[in-house]
C-alpha cells in the first residue's frame, strides 16, 4: 500500500472513530487495531493538519475614506494592524509564524 493510500485509510479510520463516540481503547478493541498504531496515526494526522491548514483569503472593497485607516486582522489570539503601503512579504511571514503558535 502506498503512503498516500495508507494516510487516506487512517484518515477514514479517524473519521469513523470520532463519529463512534467511543474511547480510543474501546474503538481499537472493536476494530482489532493495536492502540499504539491508533495513537501513532492520530498524532501524525493531527500534526499534518496543524502544519498545513487550508489557507482562506477574502477580498474586501474599501471606501475612499477608509483607505488610510488601518486594517485589523485577527489570527488566533493575535491581532495584526496593517497600514497602507505595508510589506506583503513581511506580512506573509508574520502570518506563517502566527499559525505555528
């Protein structure tokens, strides 16, 4: 089985587990899957999702008087204030760092 197929199999298993309302131990016993393997894949898939979240961008239109006002962006617990003429590369770096916190 290829790595991508194995990952898809375990993602489906994790979806089934979460829908089951069972504890990890109970689910593993019912599925005859070693608990250690379950924990390994649960951690691996969770870390993958955290390190590669789906980026979501939104376009906005500003009124003429609002162009000079700062834009406030909330990213998790952080609030970033962006002014006209900002450095887009620096902004992208800041958001990338905030996602890891």
